[in-house]
C-alpha cells in the first residue's frame, strides 16, 4: 500500500509540475505577443511623432522616473519629464518620412523585455531633403499594471540631427 501511495504522490507531483510548466509557457507566449504589440505601437508612435503628433508616444512610454532615452541627436535623458521634453522637441521639427524596424530580436523575461533591431527609412533634413535613416536601436520594456511600457530607447547618432543639437548632454 505504501508503494502505491508513494507512486500516486509522485505521479500527482509530476502532473502538477507539467501543468504549472504549461501555464508558464503560455504566459511567456502571451507576454511575447504583448511585447511584439508594444514594439509595433512604438514604431507607429515614432512615425506619428515625425508628423508632429506626440500623443501616441505618451501612451507607449512608462511615465516613471527611471526611464531613459538616448536618441539620434545624442545625449541621455533620464526620467519621464526629460524624455517627454525630448520627444516634444523632435515632434516640433516635423521631420516627416517613416522609419521601420528590421532584423528584430526580442527577449522577454517575467517583467522586463528588450529588442534589438535596425531602424531604416528616411526623414527630412534641415535643408528639406529626404535623408536616409539606417541606425541600430535597443528598446527596453517593463510590465506595469499588466501592460508592457517602454522604459528605454537607445539609437545610434544621426549626423543630420546632431547638427541641430536640440538635445544637450547632461
């Protein structure tokens, strides 16, 4: 009887472990889909910002004090107020054009996720001519209240934006 009881206990523990493992796998798959959606929303917001519309960018980002932004003009912005001010300055430039992510990799953890990719497309430079954009980007997200919010964006510098130097180093 003791052997059957131990065997039954072992089988129940094994089944429970398999069940819990499948729940974690499903949660991870759901999180990966949600992160992909958050990334997509960021690039929609970025292209809206090029038209001067900053509202979608406000929705994508966390408004926490620890968010960071190192954009194509240089410098580093820390905290939502500084990050927002940078995006607003860029929106005011109305750079036009579109930028899309390419060759993206996504890594998703329990509450943090990041992507690495290229951003390719074009904007309008200070002379009013289309200027190619081909830079590397890293995007960082954190799950806040069940939603994936951007907490970091880092890109290479773009010379045609650096010359405008709207954003200053700390």
